[in-house]
């Protein structure tokens, strides 16, 4: 019997000490069933009456029942509570007339937005997606000029073999002509590759 009484006494003391280190909070809002979070921990919905919380510094967050509703942003407050203290908060959840509406119609078209000015502190500049035409042109130019350079280089090699067999100066002139054309085409190919690299890095 004495052991049971001692056990009950110890439990009672622990409960009293724990109660002294706790506080309570009540939260009401203009929207029913708003969710109440304390330090990211869900503690109930409004109207919330005398919920037990730890003492010290906390972040109180009250959000709309649908947390992803952009029309109703959360209300956030930093609070400090002492042992045995009871805090009451009445919250009005903001309601925006418009929510952001961002449309990306196609890769080449501008990103449109509307009604963003209705949201305090939110600004978005409309930006146009760069056209892909320069990429297509430089890529095509690099491929075509590269193919031309290879073709005329092969032609020059064939004419040079003929020149070695015949010693004909006219054939040697063809070698020089084809080499020149191949060199010019190779230079154009390199310029297109440089331009393509710049366009890709600048996007």
C-alpha cells in the first residue's frame, strides 16, 4: 500500500512540474476550420481552445483549410510564452481578389501574366523566350559548311593523286582550287560553331 501511495505521489509531482513548464493558447479566425501550426507542428483547427504548448519562443502559423489556396496566404507570428501563461489570438486570414495566373503557350511565345499587381509585394516582369531561329541557322550553317569542306578536300586529294601519276600542271591547279574552297568552307564551319556555342551559353 505504501509503495502504491509513493508511486502516485511521484506521478503527481511529475505532472505538476510538467504543468508548470507548459502554457496554453487559443486561436480564433474569421474562417472556420483554419489550420493552426506551432513550429510546423499541426495542433488543431479554429476555433482552437486552450491548446497546451511548451514555454519559450514559437512560430505560430494559421493557414486556410486548403493550404495550397493562393487566394488566402498564411498568417505567421512569432510569439513568446511563459510557464502557466495563456495566449489568445484572433486572426483574419487575408483574401486576394486575384491569384497569379502564368501561361506558357509555346516555346517561342512570351510568358504572359495577369492580375499580379493585385498582390502586395509581388511583381513579375514579362519576359519573352528567345527565338530558336538563330540556333537553327547556325546549326545548319555548321553542318552544310562542314560537309562542303569535307567534299572539296576529298576532291583535292583525288586530283593530287592524279597529278602524282601524270605530272599535269592543270590537275595541280584543280588541287589548289579545291583545297582553297575546302579551307574557306572549314572557316565558315568554325565561325558557325563559335556562334552556336555563344547562343547556347547566353540562353
